[in-house]
């Protein structure tokens, strides 16, 4: 159960009391045992505790204030944490914004989710965590690294607008300022659109974003091997339908890197995932298949990666669950990715297998 606090702000000099605001403290603590085994010459294995295998760890505050006339002020500050080996965290790294909501929709100012994050999360049985995490998330990290973008999940310095939901449809638009004074360097500038539909058992969405890599490349991609300044364009989408006995879902995405100066194509990452979540006993059975192709301009052979994952969540209560997931990843044509888990290294064209077993608690 979430804890609700009543925040009373007092003016010390006058003793006057300002308007009340409801504030909610919430969070997730998720830790599990993870083992990853990689095949081939030069590969390494690893075993240990990892965080956020089922649900991402976080500590957050969110609140609203009724301003009257259907207008509300809102805010959220959410911070990630590693419960297996706590380290320094940046307050608000998982989002920090203030906004207004009314009949016109909602406007948020601050650090918010990128428009193209949601498809790989909402339409993936395993989302972003553990050995089963969807390539819709993982490959966005690879592709964004190629264009110098350290984080494809959130945009800082962003203005985000959401329309009211009408006939099942809701549209979102976002613009993130680069806030770089140097001429010719717009690294981090991003614009995105997202259209979502939700009605009964059906949900679907499509999103697009255009992010500037700037005049210099922050870090070359270990997969694409890019060394030139690149801009980054994303097209993602997904659909799900809940049949009652099972919820089927699929998502796709394509991440393109182009030369910032000429617009010429440098490379792209294309991913596809299909999966299902089914109620079985007191919990849920999850399964997915992921496929990814990396197309590097001028290179004849395209690296490919496929992954199968299956898992079960056993609900001990509405807030506490135990879970287990197993996954197998196969590299082809020069790829060398490994499953998500303790740091390990896979060989070219190697196979990576692993599992998570853990506990997740929501408060």
C-alpha cells in the first residue's frame, strides 16, 4: 500500500499556511540471483546478485494539487537504485518534472520518458529487466550509443504535451533542448511524437523520434563500430490483445544512424519481438522471442541476434512476488552480445544462456 503524506508548507515569517497538496511516496525493491554462461574462445561467465530483474528498482515522490476549475498542478521525482550493491544515485535520474493538467490535456516540464521508449516496454512480456529483457529496449541502447546518446530512455530539458484521451486515442509530443552554447553542436536535442490507442482488450501505439548526435561522438558503438558524428532516428510500435486466457503482444523498432553533416546512412538496428503473458495458478507465465539485425552501410554481412525467454511470476501478495526466468541468446554473422546480468563477455557468434531467480516488492 502506498503511503500518502499531507504536505503543509508554512511561511515562517508570517505563520500563514499555504494550500495543502497530496504527496505519494512509492518504490520498488527487486533483487535476484543471476547466472550467465557464454560459449566460445575468450568468453567469460558470471554469477551473482542483480537488481531490477522483474521490475526496475526505484524510490519516488509524486503529488497533485487541485487548483480549481478542473486544473491540477502535478509533479514527480523518481530515482533509481541498485539494492544488490548500492552506489551513488542522481536524484531524479528516472524522471523529474512539474506540470499542469486540465481539459486541454497535460503539459510537463523537466526530465521525462522519451516518446520511443514505451513500445519496447508496454508490448514486451519481460520489459527492460533481467535475462529475458526485450530487444526493443536493449537494442535502443546499442543504437543510441552509436550516435553519442548515453540514454535512450529519458530526455532531460524536455517539454512534453499529452492530449486528453478521445475515443481511445491519446497523442503525445515532446521537444528536448540541447542547451549547448557552442555553435554547431546540438547533441541531445530531440523531438518526438507518440500515438497510443487503448480500448477494452486492445492496445496499440506508434512513435517516432529524431535526436541530434552533435558535432562530436560521445562513444562509439561496440556493435556498429561508428566513429563519426551521427544523428539518430527511431520508429517503434507495438500492439497487444488480451484474450483472457492469455495476453498476446508484439513490438518492433528500427533505429537509424546517419552522418550529421551529409545525411548519408551509416547503419541501422532493426528489432522484432513476439510474446505472451498468461495467468497460470496464482501467478503469470511469460514467454518471448526476439530477433535483431544490425545493418552496417558498406558491410556485406549483417550481424544477427535471436533470443528465447520463458519465466514465471508467483504472487505472494498484491505487492510481493517471487520470479524465475531462463533465456538463451544466439549470435550470428559476427555479433557478440551477452544476456543481461553480471558483467560477462561473449565471443563472436557465441551463445549466451542464463537465468534469474529473485524477489520483488512494491510499496
